C-alpha cells in the first residue's frame, strides 16, 4: 500500500495552478474547503419567475429490484422533481392533485411565502383540483418540500412518497458537482412486494448480506442498497457539493467515507445528525480517489438500505 | 394570491423608522435577526436574590379534553411554574415534597450551583420534607429544571410531570414577545382516561384527523393538539423570542411554519434537532401574518399531539 | 448550605496566578474556556510514524458485575485500545483477525486515508489473516474506529464490541486531564448472563434502583452503571478535556452535572446530541468540587446503564 505522504506530494504539484486551494509549504490543502453558501444571508430579488407544474398521483415505485411500494408522489417519482432555482427567484408551483382519495399540498422550508402558500389550511388541492402556490426563494440552501394536507396532516403523505428537494443556488457559490440526497423511511405496510418477506401470495425471496431486520425500510432518494441507490461520481479536482435533506420518520446521520467537511457552523466532521425535516449543504474540493460508501451511521438504517456508492476517479 | 414582492414593497416603507432592521436598497430585512442572547458569556452578579416556593404533589392533569394523566408535578401544573430571573441573579428554591411515596428534587442545567444543590445525592426532599437549593444564574438562556431523585433516578419523575422552564434574561436582550415551549413525552401507562382508547371501564371515544398511533403521547407545555396546546400570538413588527426546551424520552425537532431563524451557531434554519434535556433560544422580528403551525417534524410525534398554532396579526 | 457567592470570592484569590482564566473585576471566569482544539485546521506532517498492533478475538466481556457479554473486540477489551497520536503523525495499524467466523477491519473517521485503508472493500482481514492500514492523522479531535467488514457490513461487528477511540492531539492544545467516553448500545441477544433476567439455566438476580427496562443495554466505555463505569476524577484548577464518541445503535445525549462548556460551534451547553458515529471534544477549567453524575439524558438509556461518576476534589 503506498504511503499517504507520497499521495500528498503528487497533489502538491497542482498548487500554483488551482486558485481554490491553500498552500501550506509544499502541501496543498484540498479538503475541506469552507462552505460557499452563506446560510444566514438574504439575497435580493432577481426579478425572475420560475414556474413548475407538478402533478400528484398514485403509482408503483420500485424501492429496490423486486421491492414494490404503493406510492403517492409528485410527477410519478420519489423524491419529487427537483425545484432548482437561483437565490432571489420568485417560484410559482401549479399543483394538480390526481389522487382521488385525499387532499394534498406542497409545503416548504426557510424560503419566504405568505400563509396562502403554506399548504396546510391554504394552498391545498382537493382531488382533481389544481392550486397555485408561490415562494420567494431569497435564502440559499437545500430544503425539503412535502405534502402537509392529506392523510393525518403531513405524515401520511410523506410516508407514501410525497416529498422532494428544493435547491436554491447562491449567486456566489462555486460551480460544483452536486449530489442531492434525500433520506427517507418507508412504511412496511405500503409494500406490495418485498424481497425476503412474503406478502400475500408472493413467496419470500433470498436476502443479501446487508438485508437485516429493517430491510428496504430506509432509503436514499427513494431507493435502497448500493446497487440501486444513486451512484454519485466525481473526479479529483472537482468541487463537490452535497445537499442532504432528511424527511422521514427517524433520526439519521449522514457519513461519507474518506472525506470530511466544515459545516456552516465551523465544525469539522464526516458524519452529521439529521432529524426529520432538517437539511445540510456542504462541499469539498475532491482529492481522494476510490469507491467510497456514503450511508446513515445508524446500524439498522444502514442494514435497511440507507447506503450508496460515491466513486472518485483520477 | 398576492405576490410576495408586493408584500416586500409595503414593508420597505418602514425602513427609515425601524432601527432593528437592515436596509438592502429599498428592501427591509426583517427576519431573521441574529440572536440577542450571547450564550457564551458569563454575566456578573446583580446582587439580587429571587426566591421561589415550589410544592410537589400528585394531581390529575388534562393533557387534552378528556385525556387525564395521573401526574406528579411542581405547583400542580405541567410544566412547573417558570423560574424567570435576570442574568446574575441569585436564585433560592424552597422545595416541599407532598408526594408521600417517593423523594424528589429540582435539578437544573448550565447555571452555576454547588453539589449540595444538584438534586441527586444532595438537595433531595423526602416525602413531607422541605429543602432549599440555590443557583447563581450567571448564564443567560432557557433551560429545563426537573426531578432527579425519585422513581428510578430522574426518569420516573420526569415521566410523571416533574419538569419546568428556567428562563434567564440577558441584560442586553431586546424586549420581546416570549414563547416558552417544553417538548415532553407522556407515558401511556399513567393515563387514567385516553380519548379513543378504552381504559378500564371507560369506553373508547372518537379520534380526530391527527390522532394517530401515538395519540396524546407527545405534548407542548404538557398539552396535546392545537385546540389545547398553547396558542401563541404576535403582531407584525413584534420582536418574538422562542425558548424551546426538550425534556422527555424521545428526540424531537422544532419547526415553525413560514419563519426562519439564525441559531446561536450562525446557521439559518426553520427546524432544529433537540434531544432529551437540550434547549435552544432564538428570535426574529415578525413580518409574516397568518395562522401558522409549530410542531415537531417527527411524524409520529406530530400525530401524537406535539403541535400548536402561532397566529400573527397585522 | 454556603452561598455560591462565597465560593466565587475564594476562587477570586487565584486570579493573578492562573494565566488561563479571565478576570471580571474581582471574579474569575474559570468555566467554561473555549476549546483549544481548532477542529477546522489541517496540521502539517510531523514526519513521525506510530505503529499499533491490534488483534481481533472473541471473549467474555463483563458489562457490569454478573452481566456477561459474548463479545468480539480489539485486544480483548471494549472499547478497543486507544489509538493516541499527535496531529500530523502517520499511523500504521497491523490488524490480525483471530475470529474464525467472519472477516473484520478497522475503519475510521475524519483523518486522511486512501481507499485501500478504508476497511470496507480493501483493508479487510479474513479469519487468521493480518492486514496493514495507514492513516495520516492531520486533523485533531476524537473519533471512533470500528469494524466495517464483518457480519452485515459494519453493524454486526460494532454490536459485538469492535470499536475504539482514535485520539489526535493538537500541538497547541492545553495539557489536560482527559476523559475518553465511548457511548455504545449492547445487544440483549448476545448476553450470556444478565443480572435480573434469567437466561438459559441462570436464574434472574436482583435489580437495583436504576435497573429499568433497558438494563445493561447502554454503556459508557463498555460498562454499565456508576459502580462499574469509569469513575473520572479531577481537582479544582485542572484543565479537563472530554472526548465523547458515540458508536452504537441509538441517538444519545451527553450531560455532565454542575458544569458547562462552549462547543466548537460557539454554543454554551451542558448536554449535547450525539447520533451513532458522531463525536465531540470539549473542555473546561475545573472549578466545582463534588461528586457529579455524567450520563445520557435519554431516560431509558440512563436507566439502562449509560451513566457514571465524575469526582472533583479541592
């Protein structure tokens, strides 16, 4: 195994060329870099309006090969489509509810909106109705949007799959490879088919090494286990930004192997706590090639599917 | 629905008049404002002593209409009475234990006290005994006080209702509308009557929309669901301070709709993680009228009662 | 009970002598002191290599008197031996796996290592094999090391006892009394004997005041309850540093009675949230004599054993 010091010397050659890195003698400090997102700043309006048309419906969602979920979601995908805008943009969402059985909405976090766009008492679409909600995305960051109206308030809709990411880019952020991660917990009673567990007429199938007691219950972007969850990729030298949003029933952590970052609060870490409905944006300048795991560090959740691969090439 | 931009222009008129707000061109940055509480500062003694007489007893506590809890509490209320002082005050608590069955105490957090006032091995009141404990409240903030002596150490007493808020005002804090929130988890085995669930001879009653599997188990200030939990109120232009203290069995988050704040750590958020015995003080200058939910974002806890209303009028 | 103010005056005499403390008039601000660990700084290489030989094996571990755990661990102890180095050191671990039944590894956090030392796909020791992994410990702090290869990925090995502390001293840190705390959760199915609970032919034994429903499941440094967990000790005037690392199945908090500290994020606290695989280093200048509890503030975890004593003498 080659020494890490040899590795550092190789990277040191890039010192004069890369403006984003600091030089400490003949060493390059590539990782971590402080976050480019000033989370405490309000940005002025851009004058631009971005409109998103989103439809809620019921569909089968494949959490992993053969694991079929009786889902309700935005635009037939879990998570829902990214609502990606620039800080200061005005956002208009035209939301159509094709679920015949319950009202639904789209509620979000941090950005400004009047109570009419809150998605609880106002801004709710009854079955076969379309409503419009509007947000002013004047704070940068990564936030969840989710149902807050149907099936026991917000909770039944989120369990069924009604959540997605709101991404607000800061004007001064570094252009980066962006990895959007939504941590969510699935409801065993909504599965139509679950590998390893017989449901109705379906016989149980075999389970693999990580398929523990919570199998297929904990997901990354609606998918479980590394062969099915997002396979993120970057190259050495890339600026890499992670947008991690937790939106399920449980408390999670988020850990990436072989890397570390400075949180907006100034603390160095490689594993952060995320309760339901919380979120974190962080970044680094990539310097460590290999196939790395990212996962929740709660053993049951990791065993249950909340893990994936991040591959860095030279 | 009116555009948010129209709303911003209206607020802009107040720019020259309101000293607390920043002006960004013709816009007013009302929300958030940085916390006025310097949480890392020790304040000098004021020379004042504030004395509180508190009695522990057993009583029936109505967690929600018809949900009757077999409680033990301070001064027959859950949470116990606010111990509200100025930073630097000396605090004397005369604690009388009228629970005939167990010793109890009053332990607190962050502020200074000698081991004799710790409420574990010293400062414990046996049944029908009165003890005196003393604290020097030289750090500002919002903290729990709670039993740490009876019924399995601290745990049985907290479950029964023996907790309350300690509020220490900083001398330099802005005068504000203050909302004190204690998040707590109730023990299903201590309920005498529980709506929707038959207990003993009592038949089950109907349950409402949010009454899920954890019904009446998770409370705000000892009360469950918006029709019974505190209905906080403010006006546009008010400085609003939240003192959120978690003191139960579970990890919670605390989310307020349509608002956001800068934590003491500098991170913008609208939803924070709070483990048992942790606490957070934050504030904003109110700018968003409407009826807003505040709640724990854990679905089971929200369904179980940990939610309430915050109404902002113009 | 003597007044706290008398206590402060006594400490005031030390003002001119102790360079670490601040003086506020005739008062001494002993506690808290800001952390000496700059968690966001990368330290240059020292040029030194420190080598550790670690063997994995199966053994009986006494979680508390009479509570016998069917353990797998590093060097026959739980937690494993401290890997204690100076920031900038190169670390070499020679890991021998004497568990005949499963592959195992040593994965760690924050410090730099190439993917060959990750302990997941590479750097894994099969039964009766020895592997070498190397880290560059260029970030100071307190981190877990743990198995990430055997028995359901990382999770079975951690449950069995395969975890330990990595301690990286910053060159500019104050010399201190150091208390290393690893919070872990034990698996009831791996106990061979459990006081109070009959297992196989063993009859249940008596249980004490704190032996609640989760008894012996939650531990400090592999041991449960104050008569068996580490009894930490310091003197007034000592600089005391805590290195708290959480590595089990559950979310915990860590609270020390009668004290408080400023986290790396600048927030004053006496109780912090720690999810699985997270960690915190903090410190204070000791000023409060007595026998103090330290514990997780989750009632079930405290009742289950996650508590101990910290004694401060004058």
